[in-house]
C-alpha cells in the first residue's frame, strides 16, 4: 500500500509561521523507518504493509505534536494488495505513456495522455511530504 500524508502543527509560537522544523521532525521518523519513501513540497509517501505504514504515520504525527498544541493530518492511501514497488512504478508507467503518446503521429499534443487506457493511478497523487514544506 501507498500512503501519502501531510502533517503540520498549529497554534505554536513561531512568528514567521514556518513549518520546516516540524516537517523535518516528521521526515526523520519516516526515513528512520526503513520503508520506501519520497518527500516533496506537499506530502511524504510511504510504501509498506498497513500496520507498518500506519505506525510510521502515527509516530511522525507525534513528533510534530511537539511543535504546537494542535496537529493537522491529511492522509491518502492506495490499497492494492499484492503489489510492491509502486512508489516508483506508478510514476514510471505514467512517464512511459507520456513519452509514447508524445511521438504518436497525428495526435494533438494537447490530447496526449488523455486516452481511455490510463496507467493505474494516473492522475492521482504519486508523490509525497510527511508534512508540507513550510
């Protein structure tokens, strides 16, 4: 399963409203977990089994709680039993489709990638921040 999540404190004393220290605390937990992961400006995505992924999300949320009296958690999951390597596989399938469509003769470039046979997960969030960059 893939879980993309964003966690952020609120109500803290940081005058510039920057969240980078809280985000870093969450990302440290994610990276220490050993699970495949990717962090971008908005989400962190983890890959693993339900219990292990949710444990990491819980511990990352607890790490962020040290930065404010309230915590916001946004979570999106792609639950697809029997599939692994989807952290990179989903993106690779979309990129391959885009590359193939870009060279298709007679196709309007604006229509490339809009076919009916999308790669699984195409058009969905594929990336990841344990918290949003702040």
